[in-house]
C-alpha cells in the first residue's frame, strides 16, 4: 500500500507516472534498454528531452521569447548563477528576504556581487510577505529577486510585486501551481523535486534576448547562454529526472495544466486551513492568513509534546513526513501537485480525530 507522503521535497509523484516508468524501465519503447542506459545523443532520448521542454512551455504558458533550460545543481546553483549572469558591473540586485530560502538566495548573490535586502521579513519571524510599497529599491538596481513560496515558513506571495523593475523568481516550491505573469520576469527558476519530478533537475526560464550578452566572461557551465546554445545538452543531462518530469508534465496537462493545478492547490490547502481554523484554537498557524502557502501548510498543536504525539499517530495512519523543518519545528503538510485528494482527506480526518480525543 502507498503511504500518504507529505514530504517537502523530494515528494510524492503521481502513481500513474510511477507505473509507466516501471513498465518502461527494462525496455524503453522497443530500444532493448532503459532510458537511463542510452546515449543522451540518441534519437530516443532526444525525443524525450524535446517533449519535456514542449510540455513545460505548454503547461506554464511560457511565451516564445523565453528560453527554457534543464540544468543541474538544483535551485541552489541558481542562487549563484543568476547574479553571475544578470548582474553587470555597476548594477545591484534587490532581494526580498522573505524566509529561509530568500535569505539563502541573497547571501549567495552578495557573495558574488552587489546585492541587498529590499525588505526583510526576519523581524516578523517570516510570517508574511511584503506589500509593494514596503519594498525599498536603491538606485542602479538591475532586478528584484523574489521567492514566490517559502517552503519552510509556509508563506507565499499571493500576487507578484508590481514594481518598476524586472523580477527574478525562485519558484521551487510552487512551480506550475499558479500562472506566471511572464512579462514582469527576466528569469524564473526552481528545482523539479516538488511539483515537477525527481531531484537532480532545475528548470530555468529566461528572457531570450538577454542570453547573448550575459555572463560573457564566465566558464561555460556557469553561463546560461552556453546551455541555451546547446538546448540544455551541453553535457550529459540528468536524463532520468527529465524523463520522469516529462511524464509528470503530461499528467498535469491532462488535469488542466497550471489553471487546474492552481484550483487544486487552493481547494486542498483550504481544507487543511479550515481544519486549523475550525479547531477552536487547538491547532494554530503563525502565518498571516493572506499569505498562507497553498503548498506547505504549517501548524502546531498547543504543545511540543502534543506535536510529537500528533506526528507519531499520523505515522501509524500512513500519513508520513509531516514533521516541520528542523529549524522551526511544529508540523508541516506539503501538498504539492501530485498529492492525492485521498491523502488530504485522510489528513483532515486525522486532525479532527486527534483533536477530539484530547
Ligand atoms: C524555495 C526553495 N528554494 C530553493 C531550494 C533549494 O533547492 P535545491 O535543493 O533544488 O537546490 C528549496 C528546497 O527546498 C526551496 O524550497
């Protein structure tokens, strides 16, 4: 029996996709070998690669003047590659320091170039995102870096900043679960291992017109333009991750793409927030309601002892990986695109019976 896996990433994948992978593993489309044993220059793999790129573009409605890249190094490598490629001499990067990951992106950007916090949520314990008029933008700022969803603190930007600057977005934990106003962005990136597929792949979407001039002096692997010039096949790509991601993207398309995923996320996270709000204060969430994540629902019981009892009981019910991040504690239910409705129903049912038993 499959567990209900609420892991924050890597995370649950659609069962249909896993079964397809299982069925194809020994003999991929009559090739006599699995997709992870063949050359990345083979026509079979090239078709897989192209299909995944096309499905990403289709699902996320990425305009033709943006390039989609499949890279390695996760979102973390983009913390460095983004400033390396986008920051030119004399320009600086503004960052929204909205949580653990936003802070990490700023730290790495500042290690490379001139980067500063246009807003810092730490004094508020990262319980909300800023409004546009709270952002303090300095002269010569090249872009504003945002983290659309803070995975650890469970907050999200309900809308993207509408400012007089191009945006760069880390969308790792809500990728393809909401539409992106592409015209406001120069670049969007994220690791695949939450909403898209297995770990090992980062998807970067970048305004094509910038590629030719950016990062000219960088070693080739660090230059986004070099990857674009080779259609993300400059070196051996993470073939298995791309292959599975392609299948997840097809699954997503059949469920209505990003629009379908957005509705699904609001409904399912809404059910858990309802269980929190309807618990007469037994469950509590530190997050300001307007900024509650639709992907990572964080909450607590009245005590650490009860949190521990909640988690132990959940495990017995097959509700796994609900422990909050080690830096913040408490409980976190990550409800990414592939989580089943049954999993969410089981969680809500367990929350109710756990509270009623106290
Ligand atoms: C919002 C966000 N950014 C960045 C990262 C780091 O991603 P990776 O492990 O792909 O480097 C994570 C990982 O959980 C994340 O949630």
